[in-house]
């Protein structure tokens, strides 16, 4: 297949927008055809969010084609984020998806009917990170305007606005019991907040923070960023209990559902660590490129990673081997091909779907591997 010249891309504040190097698509075996994928396709004129069957997207002028047979479109959700989607997440029941993007826009979608349910309006600039509460009734967000916000998923109203950070917020998460929120950002702090009243309870000083996450039991907070370290803190005392060295910058972190592993996505690879020993288990197969987002499947057997070059990879956690590679390009004109970085990935609660958001004005979502 001929590789067409790339069109220069602009970088936006608020989320990563990186032009990926062009590569020939690699061969792969598509997953079983009874699985579905929630797909976000953002363009200059707006965007669409689609539920698709699992063949893999490739370029097609005036159409969406796949690296196999054409995909069957099930839903199309129009009117997304102009300028790109920075963060996406499924609700715990898999019925809703929240997306946050450039321009401060946030939307909640029904993942079954495809209907846009709510607009969450309040951030001044880009929204870098979004997450549902465990019960699905609230959403937390953090962005370029230095504020953490908590929203009602019933009304779309802003419930709490949390101030304390003195810089862009890169990552937010609810505790497993929904009582706390953790946030980290460019001001070199990780902050723990009471999710009911909004008080700050802990302030942890580190290097520039790109990623935060809770352990499944809520006892620990993990963070990573500019100092190339994965740090684990006691969520009650704020005491650092462990530190794992990642060779380059750490962009994303996730605990496995059973709490025995940590995945880190960095400037060159995805790594799996044993917890609580902190011993490295695997450096996952793939090109040496930045991986901006990682997530475990609900059964903990797979990890998905979204990368700089517009690919999404799914690995087997036990073997470290890559099982699936998904990629997308968009032909905007007959002589121009565009590929955007993948900045956010998440498995659905049943493990059969993956939702992803990407940099710039091109966003893609891809199919997951079945939970076996």
C-alpha cells in the first residue's frame, strides 16, 4: 500500500497532539466478530462516536474502511469535541461513556443507544482527565485551568470545584469507595480530596506528575511523571512506601483488578511490575515509542496501550506477548494521510470493548479482546 505524505499538525494546549510517523500496516488476526467497539471519530467539523464491529480501521477517502472486510456500523454519535478528545472512560455498568477534550468540553454518552445525554460545562480550557465514580453517579475532571471538578451524572450540574493546584492537572481518579479523589499535575504535587465536602486531605510533593491511580482496595496511590519513577504512597498517611524506576518519563499507570500488578506506560515502552514486591515482570513487545495510556482488562489478563504513532496494542499479561494491534489513519484529501496519537484508552467492564481518544482532531476507538 502506498504511504501518502503527511499533513503538518498543530499542537493544542490541554492534551497531547502528536503527529505519528507513518508506517505500513502490520498483519494481524482480527478478534472474534461478535465483539463490539465504541468508536470516536473526531474531525475539524466536529466528531462522531460510533459503535462498530471489530474489524480494524484503515484509511479511506470519504469512507471508513478496515484492514479486512468493511465494518458494520451499529451506532453513530455526532457532535463531539472540536480539536480532539483527551480522555475517555466507561461507567462501571458499561452503559455510559464520558469524554473530555480540548476547549473544556465534556460529554456523557449512552453507549447502548448512542444518545448524547449530558454536556458538562465549566472548564475554561482543555480537559486532560475524566473518570466516573464507582457507582456511576458522578464524574471527576481535571484540566489546564488548574481546577478539579466533580459533576452530577443525573443533572450535569457542577457539585464541587476544588482549588489548590498551581498548574495544569494531568490526571484524576476516584477512590474505589468513591469517598476521595486524587489528582496530580504540573505543579509537582499529588493531592487527595474529600469527594463529599471538597477539603484537601493530603498534599504529596514529587516531580511533575503525569499519572495517578488508586489500588483496587484504596489503600495505596500510585503516581508517575517527569522523574522517571513510579511511586506508591499510603493513601491514609501520605507516606511513600515503594518506588520503581522506569527508564524514561511515565505517562500512564494502572493497577490490575486483583492488586498484584502495576502497568506503566512511558516514553519508550509499557512495563508490568509485580506488587507489592516491585519487581519487573515484563517489558511488553512493541516499538520503542511513547505510550500515553494503559489499562488492564477486568480479569487482569490483558493490558491495552495507546501510543504516539496512532496504534492501540493489546498484550497478554502473563507472557508479555502482543495479541492484537489496531491502527487507524484518515485520508483528508486524495494526497494527504493523517495519523494521530492515542492519548486515552479504557476497557469496558465486560472486557469486550475498548474506548479510546486521540490527539489533535482525529480520535479513534478500537475493539477489545474477549474476557477468557
